[in-house]
């Protein structure tokens, strides 16, 4: 059974969702790809659907309808939410650091309070002030969210912005990759996973990896956040995505201690599949 968690400290990515023109089709795609079940959590009387994926009965991620009034041609993406103590204060910090406010802050019933911002290069990101909903209860297990990854033409600007926003530190890893770290996060994780740092040391992972909260890659295209899902077999998962109507963008390949592939779901949202395989 997947290891459960309850909540996230401020500054840690805590949830992901994707708004789709046809949520029924996407529930079928992601259910077929990762397994699990879906439960509609849209508040009574509100338009649309908010289908929350469950593994072992615990929240993993969500597929929703497009917002009211959004044209069907709206690009489909996965949105990453970062936990904050105050969504209002986070918006103020974002503007002061050179970002922009796209939506909010606003309450989502009793689930929490949120806002959507963009960093100075234009990458959208959401912040989440927890109420009843405290983020994904299962992560890093096959079929669940693993990481969120920023691709940007301005890594230096991103490092300054996200450092001011969330206290992240950027550690260059070579090959154009940077690890986002929140100092002290490993201590929080060891509260429910006491062997974390020992396992990481035995696996030979990079220094600071136990404090990692995400990744950044330099790129010439538009700045954007993407998501990575953990799988137990990257090759099989990529093949299954294609069988379900998705597109394999990057076939499976090895990168240090992971085997990865990039796919696009049938309505256009992109994601990475990754199997952690040290040694």
C-alpha cells in the first residue's frame, strides 16, 4: 500500500490538476494509465466537474472541466500548486518579485484559498493555502505525482523569483539541469519516512537531494511548469499511454538513476513518466 502523508510545509509543491474540455475522456485515459479511482469533488451547485484521482483511497491529483466561459480550444496543461501560509501574502510577494497575478486570491469553498501567478518569464503556477484540502496524500509511488519541473529561458531570473517567493535554493546539476531545494525539507519528510536520508546516501544521489522540491531546465521555448509521474515500468507505461490514445513525445531513456519518457494525453496536456531505479 502507498505511504500516505498529511500536509506540506510552506514552500513545497503540494497538488496538481489539469482542466480539460472532456474530463470524461481524460478520466478514462489516466485511469487506464495509472489505475486508481476518481471521485467528483465539485461543490454542489457549482458548474462542471472536479474529478479527484485516488490510489488506496487517498488523493493523488485531479482532472477538471474547463472554467466556465473558457473556449474548448483552451490549451490543456497540468497546473502545480505550492503550499503557502497565506495566498494573499504570496500574491504580494509575487508582484514585488516581478511576477504577475492571473487569478485570485479566492476561496475554494472550505478546501482552501488559492491564486494563480506567473513568474517574470511567464510560467504559470498556483499557490495553495490549505483549508480542508491539505494536498496530495500519496506521492512518489507508481501512478502518483513525482515532481514538477520548470523549463525556462531565464534560469537566473527564475532562481531569484522562486527564492523570494518560497525560499528555494537552486543547485546546478550540470547538463542544463538545476535542482530546487527547500533547506530543512528532509527533516519534515523524515517525520513519516525515517530512513529517507540513509536510503538516499546509500543510493548515491546528489548532495542536497533529500531537500529537493523540484527541478529546472534551461530551454529556449516559453517558460512553463510540467509534471512527472512515478511508474513501475517506464517502457510499459509509455506503450500503454499510446494504446489509450496518447502520444509518446520522447521514447524511454535512462538518465542517472531514473528511466524516463515524455507523453502527451489525448487532449494535449504533457507529462513525464519516471521510474526511480538506483544501482
